[in-house]
C-alpha cells in the first residue's frame, strides 16, 4: 500500500506582550524614530504584533505551539520520532532548537534538527518531514516554525522594525494510507543573499559584523510576487490540479499587498486567503503554521479541504505545498 503523510493536529503560540501600531509608534517616537499607524497599515496591512520579553527564546514559543498541536492530534510527545524546527532565530548557535524543544517536551530519542530557510522555512521543513515519512524513516513528526525576530530588529530603522513579530506554529504530521500532502515545490537563488539578511557572525567569542536585519524592501517585494505565482502553479501541476481546486490559500504573512497580488495572479478571491498579518506582523518561519492553526481553530478551515501553503524569504528562498486536511 502506498504511504502518505497527513496533518493530524495543529497548534500555535503568541507571546502575551502585544503591541498595536499605536504602541510601537509611541515607543519608536521616544527613540526619535518617526512612523505612523496610517503608513504601516497602508503599506503592509499590519495593525499589531507580539514580542517576547527578556529570557524567552524560540524554543519556549515552539514548546507551547507543539503542546497544542500534540493535544489536537490526540497523541503525546512519546509518539513523536522526528522534530524539525524551522527558525532563523535559534536559541543557540548549536545545538539545534529542535533538540532543545525535544528535551523540553521529554520526547528524547527520535531525530531532531533545524531547517534554516528564513520565511520559507516551514514549507521546507514540512517537505522534508513528508519525504521522511513517505520513505519510512519517520512515523510521526512535529514540524514547527518559531521565531523571535524582535531580537534581530534594528529599532532605529523604520523601514524594517515595524514589519516583524514573534510567535510559533506547529503541526503533527503522520504516516497515512490516504494522501494528506499532495505535492510540494522548493527553490532558492543565492545570488539574492544581500537583499534580506542578518550579515553578522559569531567569531572568537563575539559577534563580528552587524547582527541586525537588513532588507531592500522593494527588491524583496518585486521578487516575491513573481516567484509566489510560479511556485503555486508548479505545485498544482505536480498534483495535476488547478487553481479552482484550492479551498484556501495560506501565504507567508509578510505584507497584505504581496498576498493580494498573488491571489489576483492566481485568480483566487481574497475570501479564500487566510490573513493574519494584521494581528501577527511578519513572524517569518512561524507565519504559515500560525495562520493555519488560527484558521482551523476559528472554524474557517475544515477537515477534507484543500490548502495551498506558500512562502518566500531570505536566501532568496521560496516554495509551496498543497495538501488535503
Ligand atoms: N514609516 C513612515 N515612513 C516610512 C517607513 C515607516 N515605517 N518606512 C519607510 N518609510 C518611507 C520611506 O523613507 C520613503 O520615504 P521617501 O519617499 O521620502 O524616501 C517612503 O516611506 C516610501 O518607502 P518605500 O520603501 O518606497 O515604501 P514601499 O511602498 O516600498 O513599502 C515595504 C516598504 C513595506 C517594506 C515594502 O517594500 C515591502 O513590503 N516589501 C516587502 C517586504 C517583505 O515582505 N519582506 C519580508 C519577506 S521575506 C521575509 O519575510 C523575511
């Protein structure tokens, strides 16, 4: 019998400290940085984001999201034999955040590793987990996107610091006789390293170079709208389906204008696009599983529906994944 992988539960977690645009505008004004709610909403669709407080790390957010996903899937940490964490803001240089989460869950013994593909990280991680389950390497995986981007933001740079937030989302993906994940498509083009990066690195006991996020927003915007259409079409073609078969589009939540443009190109109504960027900001690798969990828990998305997940981010990386829930 053919072996597939299926999502059996989702979970997410947002740190309690929520900043509306007005809160952030006031904090930035105190530092002499001028921005406004009107500019942020008009250019990005973002109205609020959550930030961690001191002493809270990516693994802490991941742990809460994972617990929620395990509960939804009706299983325990002991049933998990693979943990993949997508993050660009890991707790440590090493070991992986996945190993730290594994230990916090008390699920020791299975495979655990991180995937680093910035905002496409969750699509990459889910694709890897799907392949490992289909080939029999794993039975039941926790796939997590978790970020504390507030730690790498330059709060003197208004062109980037208003865009991002912290959070985590997780899914339990398990072996199944019936298809859950139908097709996926991954890409990268390393010549665009410089348009979105944190260029610093650890050396000799300190950080060398700049360890804050740098982004050429317009270059990212232009690339994003093109590749998101291409990867969605490529994924549909692999599954021999068409745009009309998509019940819900769950794009990486970076900017409402990128989402609108992608939906327009794919001829998908915005009513079928899951939008959380307004409340979460851009949570990088966490944004897609956060949006997925929110849409399931609010009853928007139902079992049996067909979902297109797609992401784009630093690298430059991009990809999409089509699944039956
Ligand atoms: N508040 C007020 N004014 C601002 C702000 C701000 N926060 N930021 C920039 N401005 C000003 C600029 O200085 C500029 O002023 P000027 O005309 O006097 O020079 C003006 O607003 C317009 O700036 P642009 O950069 O042209 O604004 P644009 O419409 O391109 O919007 C934005 C900028 C929102 C960053 C947009 O380019 C974008 O969304 N890009 C994609 C970013 C993205 O999605 N990144 C993440 C994808 S990958 C990942 O998730 C890691």
